[in-house]
């Protein structure tokens, strides 16, 4: 299994690096990043799209035709669209999410940025995002990008992950800790 993850990571890394170099040459790093974030959101939101990317029952032609229609409807830029279609033609769509993450991570690394993955029970307002960003910048001491996600199961609070550090102040975790503590009392 570890070999499979390594080979997927290597494959995704090669494609991500090629796209990054191409976008850099065309002065389109930010446009491609925005396209990839939009595409990642589509993948996260749609089980059907994830199935299209990973299921071996679809032919290359079927995958290419379907993904081309999705990219067109989503308004994805030409460079990103051509990249994804090459990935589809090479029958590598299963690795597209890893390629997206690889591109975004390498772009952030080159820019000296750190990404903070923030999960909240509901969407954060602009003011809350700005306050969180200020607090993270003060703590981390560098450029910070927020990767915001919503998980209603948290009930309240936040889970913030920066690199290998995680701060879990969610109400769900606090209730779980209280429940464990109560078990020890009886």
C-alpha cells in the first residue's frame, strides 16, 4: 500500500510541477491556482464527479468528454482546462485531486506561504476570517493562507491545522473530553 501512495504522490508531483512551470512561463500562476481551487471545490461537493475521476468503467473518451463539459460549465480558464484534458487523455484523472494539492502546496512554498486548514461548524464571516488570519500571522510569523471548510458535526468552535500542529477547540471535542472524564469519575 505504501508503494501505491508513493507512486501516486510522485505522479501527481510531476504533473503539478509541469503545470506550475507552464503557468509561471505564461504569468498565470494565480489564475491557475484559482481555477484549481474551484475545481477542488467541485470535486469535494460531487460524489458523481469523484466517481467519474476514479472509476475504471469509464473509457478515456467518456471521461474526457464529461470533464470537458464540466470545465466549460464551471468557467475554468484555458490553460487549466487544457491541462486537465491532457490528464484525462493520459487516463490519470484518478490523480487529479493530488495534482491540485501538489500545485497549490508548491506555489505556496515558493511564495513562502503557509496554509492553515480551518474547519468550522458554519461559514466564517469576513470579520472572523480577518481576525483569525491576524492571529495566525502573529503566531506563525509568515504569510498565511486560509483553507476554509465547514463541518456542522463540530457543533461550534474551530479546528485549525498549520503544518503538523493542530488546535482543536471544537465543541464536539470538548464534549468528548468531558464524556471521557465523566467515565473516570464513576
